[in-house]
C-alpha cells in the first residue's frame, strides 16, 4: 500500500484542458478569467463582490488594509490557526492579540471574546478588527460575533480558508451576512485549488473598491475617480499605497474548473467524515463535535487523543503511523507559541485551552480520492497503536 498523505488535491483532465486553454489565450494575467472566477465564487456564496488575489495570506492583508487597520491598532484572532491569520495585522503595523478557543468546536470562543472585550473597553484598547477562523471547515458562531461587533464597533474579517463550501445558518460561508469580509484560500490542501490563490468577498461597494485598490498598487484606472484632469489614453493615477496581488489567468482557469466540482468535493468529504465517526467510535479517541448551526466543509478531520494519560509520546505516535504509511498532521501549534509571537510578549499559559488542545489534536487523512480501503487502513493503524 502506498503512503496515504493527510491531504491531497485532485486535478482532472478538464482542469488540465482549462489551464492549457488559458496558456494559449492572449492574456496570462489581467485577462477576463480572474474576474470571472471572482464573480462565480461571489455568486456561489451569494456575496455581492469578490476580488481574486495571489493567495489567502495576501487576501487577509488586503482585508486588513480595507478595514483601515493601521499602526497602533489592535487586531484579534484565534491561536488555533495558521500564522497568516495573525501576520496580516502585523503587516499593517498593528498589534496582535488572541482569543482562546472553545474546547468543543476549537473555534474562537465567543464567551472568551466577550470577556476580553469588556476588559479591553475598560482599558481603551478595543480591537479595530477581529478575525475569526472557521477551523476545520466549521463556521464560528458568527451571529454572536456580529452582535459583539455592533456593540464594540470592530470590523469582522472571516478567515474562511478552511470553509469554502461550508454553510452557517443555511447560508454559504462567504455570504458575509455576519461579517464585513470573508477570505478564501485555493492552496492545494483546501476545498478547491488554483495552485496558489485567494479571494476576498464582501457586500460593501466601498470595501470592494478598497480591496481592488490595495491589490493593484493603489492604481486607479477609472477616470471618474481621477484627481487630475487628463484625456490622455495612457493616463492612470496612484491614490494610495498598495501591492500587486493579482491572480494569474492560469490560476483562475484552474480555480474556475475546480469550482464546478466544489459541491461534490464537500459531499465526499462529509461522507468520509461520517465514515470515520463510525469506524473510530470504539477507539479511545475523541471525535470532532458538530455545531448545529454550521454545516462543515470538512477541511480537516481532527481527533483528540489523551496522550498524556495514556503515557504515549505524540511525536513517536505520529512517526509510527508514518512508518505504517499513514500521513497525519497537527493543526495547529498555537500561533502565540511561535518564536516570532513570543518576541511580541506572548508566553506558554496565555491561551490554555488552545495549548491543551494542541497536545491532543491529530488530523487524519481526509480528501476526495481517499478510498474506503485506505480509510480502513488508517483506522486499523490507529487501533494497533492505541489498543495493541
Ligand atoms: C491556508 C490558510 C491560510 C493561508 O492561505 P494561503 O492561500 O496559503 O496563503 C490562512 N489561514 C488559514 C486558516 C489557512 O488554513
């Protein structure tokens, strides 16, 4: 049996044909495909606007800029995420703080958020923006976060890198019903891929404009917005400082082609997750819990094992699984434990729920294309390790 990775993309013949067609087209970048892809994702999610960008990390930076995040501002996110969810704020010069997770969903805890907001209001250091992350594809409690956003006046940016295709209260994640902006990733491990790629969705025309500006070097080509008079055909103006975050036509061609199968991908991920739940129920592991309001996109299947009580070393456990041909991963080492954030003043013990979770969490292989036989092998290898 060949090695079973924890994640694996799929590329179909029609994906390849779409990319080849883009390669043979007149434009490799700044063509029609990136805009079409953005419009299609916006339509899928029922959001008004979307901007296609190079990747979600840049998308988060664009969103922070559009939100007006600047020096001296505070931005809060969860420790249980990829570093990009926090780094975006640092790139805008802002200070980062974290809100510990809910021990059941591993998403940002709304009660911890509320308590922290009460204290921050007293100290006059309320956040400019909060970035909840829909961990493993399951939406955060966005209605409650939106209520706090109104009360404490912060911008909500959903890091939905895990959650394209998921839903919350019967609306697709990305509809921005309870947030200002939503960011998706098209990295190969995510729901669908564009090799690299990201997208920022919003409903506000003003945010859309700012997202476009910041992702296009702050350059304005719409003559109705020009500050100076010019009829010259080559004329454009730079109004603000931005970046080049353009998605190429090749990326967009791949993403568009993959978008056709998004619902199938989610259905298959859901089926495999339900199958894991059935196969694993007699093992001494804790299974992911589902929130009734959210329909997960099942980006990850995270089990928890009480390694400490079982007197097992987690690294050795992962290594023996790898020897048995089973790839696993750990999502995530809490962001505040990275040396970069320790230098910002965070230490072990700051976010204990995330830290305990990190000791126990293990992501099992989950992707369309994982066969039932392979899944049986994963469970058998776990059973050998756990119950001998
Ligand atoms: C993958 C990921 C990102 C970054 O996405 P890229 O497209 O690789 O830049 C950001 N946040 C989370 C939670 C992710 O999983």
